[in-house]
């Protein structure tokens, strides 16, 4: 996956969206074609994916018209319709129409901060390489004096990111038996609005709860104000639950529901690695991650933290996802990106590959 930095340089809406759509037009078109093939391979008919994209975009316009306008301006810049762009931004809602595939995706570890230090936010991004040959590191200004940095796919409003208020957002798919109506607000748009508007965990929770969803997702939020804090917000069609950090200050997220209210509604394939990844991270944290390593104060930064979380298993750790050739093509995933949100430095620290690859490289890139 090739990562491209894009700075909107203070442009406001609609100019920001049009410029982003124009610059990324060819990659947006390629992504739409790739996802259309992917949906078909999963047995989702073209008319179904288009209908979900349309309903989900309508839900976005009703929930937050300004973000609907942003979607519209990106589509205009790319020379496509809003529904076509919805095939990307509502991809989670479209995928929820089909049964879960493969072994799951994305592992997240956060901590509210130790001894007055900044929060910790670490994540792997596991996805289908053939769907995302190119991705964006996008910096934009949602309001005067405020910036957002986000990693996202071509044409998508946002994904994992950090804002100038010191609030970070991480992203994990979940599966609830009530998923699949296709008429909910796109979960990627919810993450975008949190990054745009929230400065505290409470503000992020309130924004997330205001949206009705049709595909379950965990948005894990870390913030520095009014004090270092972290929670994970489980969003499902049956409601939202806030998961606090554990007694040791850590919070682990993979792809199963943690809220007691939802455990009986969790839907997972037999091949899911969600629990093994969770248990691996739990053991790694129990083995000890020094404060200077976890919060990025040590010189090791992301590579050292990634190495600690891989543990003795190294590249064989379950958080280092490898494509399984035994699975059907639409179910094959790989760890394509490893990220640490640097709240103190206002940066996304990343490595284009698995945590083991980041640890082996011994350095990371910053945006």
C-alpha cells in the first residue's frame, strides 16, 4: 500500500472537498471499481450495494448536513455521484448485509496515560491489499484554528486520526446480529465528525450516541483534556455502550463486543481471530510495557512499543495478520499499517506493515 500525504492547507468547505476529490479522482474511481467487485464476490448484488449506499448517505445528510455537503463536494471534484462515493464511505454498512468473512481485522490498545503522561493509542489496520493499493494521510482544517490529521482510504471522509485538541480516534469493526438494515449513518462519517468537533471524551461520546447506525463499530477515543482519558464507544443498531479502561488503565479492542448488554448478540465466524488477538495483547500488557515505551517518551517510539506488543512471538504474533491462501479471496486480509497516535507531538506515527515489521525496521514515519 502506497501512502500519500495530502494537506488541504486551510481550505474550507466546499473547496476542500472538491480539491480532494479532484486530486484523488483516479484513485477514487479505481477504489469504487475494486469495491464493486468485492461486493459481488461476497454475493451482494449491485442494486443492493447501491441501495445501501443511497440510504446511508441520506441518513448522513439528515444527521449532519455539513458532512453530507462535504461528501457531495468530494464527489463533484471526482466527477462522480454521491451514491457512487457512498460505495466507499458506506462500505461498512454494505458489508453488514453479508455474513462476516475471514478472521477479523484491526487490533487496538489504548491507555488513559500514566503518571500524568499523555494517552497511548496503538492500532494495526488489517484489510484487503487488493482493495487499497493507495491510501491518504490527510490534514485539513474543519474550523479556523483547528486541524485534523487522519489516515483514510481514497474518497473516505476519515478513519483513524488525531486533532489539534489532542483527541484521537481509533476504529474497529464489530458484528451485532441486528446489523444489516443498511439505512444507518456511515460509521466512517461518525469518526470524521468526532475528529472535527470533539475536544473531550464526553463530547465524542455524545456525538457518537446521536447517530443511528446499521453496522456495528467501536470508536475508541483518547483525549488529553480536561485530563488524560480513554474509552471505547460500541455503536450498534441496538444502542451504544461506553467501555471504560480496565483497572490497570489499559483498554484492548479487537472485533468482538465487550459490552455486557451485547455479548449474546455478538456474531463471529469460526475463523475469527478476535479472541486470540485480544488474549495475546492482554498477555503482552501483563508482561509489562514501561511507561516511557507506551507513551512514546522513550527514543524507541512506535517500533519499541510494537515489539513489546508482539512479544516473543515476533512476526508470528496474531496481531501480525498474514493473508491465508486457504481462504476465499474476499476473506483474505493482511496487516497493512501499524499506527501510534502521538498526542503530545500532534502527529500520526506509522509504519506501512505489521507491528513486527515496524519493530524490525527500528524507526517509524511521522505525519
